[in-house]
């Protein structure tokens, strides 16, 4: 059935040699039947202890001349120019793969391997702040970063992207890109200016509204609609938001809860307006499609995709060097030029504004790429859920998206 | 020594099954009885309540999956039997070409085929956009994000698995038996009903088996083609396992589904008058 589950269950208990020894005998099945999946919660170490352990780790690591970068699709220029520059500048060869499609899926597949103490085969991974990155942190699956080796990050990271609530002092992660969840709409079908989240709940758009399948994304908008800041929400707020979202679904306003494919649906006119990520919309605008993006007046969410080094990574020093290289403003500008999400690096806007081609200039002027202070004031972060809260939260909102 | 040869030759397959089927199933059965969460670990508590909770919570999706799978299977049977019959008896020397055409879509990935349906059936796409332009369909008409799209997708994706076993069964019907029926003054219909159909039943049985089971458990069609209220049990397993890391519940649902399908198959085998399910499937 689920390969990761099977792999995890067979590998966590037996080394390969053990597995060879018992292979084929039903004894293996019986032995396995008696055990569960053991937890990996690391004993809570004092911060100073953790820091000295990290220092010990880094003091033994050396540059290996190779780095493996696991990222999301369309999150790097097609010619991989930033990576090539890195190779030229440092002599470190790279392997780049676009294996991460969804946080949940990536976590689900990696978790058994990490639990078994096996390397994933990647030196850098990229995950959004949220439940699954939180689990990676709680389970101790990430390597504490050596900030002495991240001078560009220290110098160039935007103040808003340092020391986030989900990872104090950027101990384990530094941002790769950020994005905003707001509303996208197709101006061919919607002839008013959308400004409010209430439009997503408007009977007028019955069957033409798209919402996201992700529990946190959909919940955040339910909370905005009921006047609650998700970051400060309580269980009572969730219940109210869930009731509002359920009503929206039961009235037939929502056509579908989308994973990734909402933007195609908006562009084709299957839906007229939808919850959306800023970068997706901007790419469509450059392609000349009649889509608009707006941060609703009630609020939108800002999320951050973070680079991290998974436990067991073979080339941690090389990984740190690449992570830091991406914090050079001119490199970051190239990334932004292609990816068109929000960059955590200072100075990119000026570089793009100074460029000759008009697409880059348009980027520099776009509030989708460089949100104004007024925009930032409307943006909220995901709520960090505790272990006890998570099943309650998921239970409330998944019954709506997967009813 | 020679008489052991068959056993040695069969050994790899048995080992394969033992390692990759028996062990994981045993492990999954074990996990389905544990309690806990990913962070603190799962402890074996033999709690059967995982099952009752999962069934209570997801009974809608269970029943919906069985219904969708059932409807899709019936449609596939109605569509597939004539095709199999036609290829077996009427296609002549082009038989192999038609069989190849039938299998051709499988050279494209399952997910991609389903997504291409999304393009074809878009509200203002090639098909409906044109028909709406001619005024043949009302503006609000859509197929995507409905039950019809999900069942249609299931039928489309699994149809060859219905046709092939029926074709194999029909292919093996001895033409002299049909001649004998005519010699005994049976009408064409009576020949079909009393000779051809009964002889093809093992194929029908295998076809239903090979389509109903995967169609019921399939998550892709519901995800790509469905809308609100089309979630199937396969989607729930995915969510519980990948998103929620709730391994016990995901395992319990899988086992429940397996049990329900097995029971259903045995009842169906009895109803079809097959003495022995395995024998019928093997024929």
C-alpha cells in the first residue's frame, strides 16, 4: 500500500543484515506484529547543551566539493544560473532535483527514513513553515545551522525574515522565498474590484469559488472572515470559522478544494475567484492572462519556504555555503526574476529596478513581489499548532474539505 | 534432484510474496492497533477502537466509495462486454491490433490521463465551450467537479481491465459448441444466453474483480475530477497517512476496506454460482 510506511516499518527495526537473516520467514512478520512505531522525540536538552553539541558537530565537518539540493518545481531558473555561479565561485559541484511537491507528502515519505537514522540523500531541503516543518523540528530531524558560516544571511536577510516564531534565531532554518495567500480572480468573469474576503462567501459566485484543500490555508480564511487573527486564535475561534466555511460549502458556493491546480482553473474560467498564492498569479499575469491578485482588507497570510539541512546529510558544509550564496543580493535578484515570489533578501528591488528589461522593472514595482508596509500590516502568519491541538484543528477543517 | 527443480524455480516468487506482501500486511495490522502520535511515539495497545472510530468518522466516504466503485463497475460491464465479444468473434485477423489499441492509453501515466480529462471537460474548454457557443448547453453547465466526472474517470481508467479478461474467456469458447447450439435449433439469442454467456462468466468474474477493487480504492479520480462531497476513502487514507501522520487510523481504514472488499467478493462469487472463487479466477 504505502511504500514509505512499509519501508519505515521494515527498516526501523532491522538493519539490512538482520533483514537478510530473517528474510522470507514468517518469523519476521510475527516479530513485527508485536511492535509499534516508536517515537523519536529527542530528550529536551538545555539550549546551551544543544549549542555546544552543534558546535562539536560543525567542528568535525569539512567541505566535500558536492551538494545535493532538493527543491520544489519551478523554484529555480531553468538554466540554473545561480547554481552554476555557485559552482564557479566555489568549485563545489551540485545536484539539483525538484522532488518536493507538497509539504505533507514530502514529510510522509521522508519521515520513516529519518526515523531510521538513514540519510535522505539531500543536503538542502525546502519546507514551508507549518505543521510539517514543525514536526521536523520537534522530532529533531534537522541539523542546527552554524551561523558563523552564514555571513551573507546575517548581512542581507530582511528584518522580517529573521528570528521567526517557528524557529527562534533561525537555529535550524533560513528562508528561501516567501509568498502571500490572498485572492485571485479572473477579470473576464468578475467585473468588480474584489477587495474583501466576503466575496469568497458571496452567493453571487455560487459554484465559481475555489478554496484550498490544506487545512491551515482554508482555516485562515475562515478566521479572517469571522474577524479573527489566526496567529492568536483559540479553539472557539476555529469552531466559528469552521461553521462559516461549512455554510459556504453547503450553500454550493465552493466548487472544489484545490491542492495546486486552482490557478489553471481560474485561468480557464472553471472558477472565477479563488484562494491563491501570489507568485502563481504573477506568472500568469506576465503570460498575459486576465488574472488579478489581491490581499483582502480583512487580511491575508504570509508563509515562508525555508531551507534546512536534514540529519544525516552527507555534505553539510557545502550546503551551508550554497544557502549563504543565495543570500547575495545579485544572486537573489536572479532567483526573484524567475520565481516571482517574495524574496527575503534586502537589495533585490534596487537591482531589478536598475535592469534594462521591462519585465524586471515590472517586478520591482509589483506589490506582489515587494509588499508595501501597508500590505505587510494586513499579513498574518500561520498558527503554530501544538501536538494536542493539531488533531482537533485538522478534524474541524478536514471534515469540510474532505466531506 | 530433478523433481525439486520446480520448487527451486518457484522459490523467488514465494520469497517475494513473503517479504513484500505478508510482512507489510502483518506490520500494518500491528500498527492499526496502536495508539499515540508521531511525536511521542505509537504504543501497541491492541485498541480495536481505532477501527470503530475510523468507521464512525468516515462511514460516508466508505459508502460513497463502494457506491462509485459499484456504479463504475456496472457501466464498465455494460460497455465492455460487447467490445470483448466483438473483438473475440467479429474482429477477424485484426484482433491483435484492436487489443493493442485497447492497451495504448496505458503507455501514458494514469495521473496524466486523468488530468487530460480535466482539460477536455473544462467548463469553457474545447468540448463544452464549443457546445455552449452554439447554444446547445446552458451557460452554467459543467461536468468537472461532479459525481458524474469521478465515475466517468473511473470507467475510463479501468475499462480495459474489464474487457481483457472477458475477451480471453470468449476467445476460448469452442466455435463447434456454438454450431452445435444452432444445429439444435437454438435462436441466436438463446445460443448467447445458454451457451456463450455461461462460458464467459469466469471472465466476467475476473473482470469485475480487477475493476471493482481498484476503482473503489482509487484516490486520483476523486482528487482531480471531483468537487466538494466527492471525497473517496482512498483520499482519506492519503490524508490520514501523509498529512496527519496518523498511521494507526490510516492502517485501520485500509484493513476495513480490504475486509469489506473481500466479503463483497465472496458474496458475489456465491451469487454468481461459482463454487470456488479462486478456481474461477484462475480459469
